[in-house]
C-alpha cells in the first residue's frame, strides 16, 4: 500500500444481516478523506446493492459462502470490488431494455458511480463486481 492509497479488505458471511458491515467500513474510510455527505450516501447505497446482489444471487439461498469487499481509496477515486465464489453473472441484458428485479441493483450502482465492471475472478470460481467513484480534489 503506497502513501497515496489506502486498502481495506472485509470478508462477511453471505447473509443479509451482515451487509451493514460493508457500509460501516466505507464510513470508516471516510475518516481518511473527507467526502461530501451526498457522495458518501451514494457510495453506501452502491456497496449495499453490490453486496446484496452477491448474497442473493451467488449462493442461491445457501448462506454458507462469503462475500469479500475490497476498498481502495486512491488520491482521486474510490474503487470497490465485491467478490464471491458463486457461479458468476448471467448474460447482461441489451441496453435499453427495462431491467428486471435482478438487474435493478446494477442499474442503481451504474447511476451512482463513474464506472461499473462485471467479471470473473481471474481463473478462480466466482464473480467480481467493481465500481469506481471519482472524488473531488
């Protein structure tokens, strides 16, 4: 970890009641960098939606898994990875279609952040959802 970057890793059980911890970790990061209240609220909602997607979809109701959240606070941005060991994301809907219930969380994250990326875990089982929010200098 360089002087311009702070990294926090959190691993939670894949149960809805633990998602609040992802928000608390984010609020803790805000102690290192002042964030406007509306930006912090947007980021809390985005991380909640990302973790909820993992809990809801990755383990298909089997709460034996883990969700890992990695926060990287850089000089000009916050990057958040939400990782799980589930089967991955289904094919994305074509743009312009109304999102179904499962796609609504992704639409919310996309609207609140500057970048959203879905993918695998570099040869490991599972999925990675990454979002990034630019921060004012």
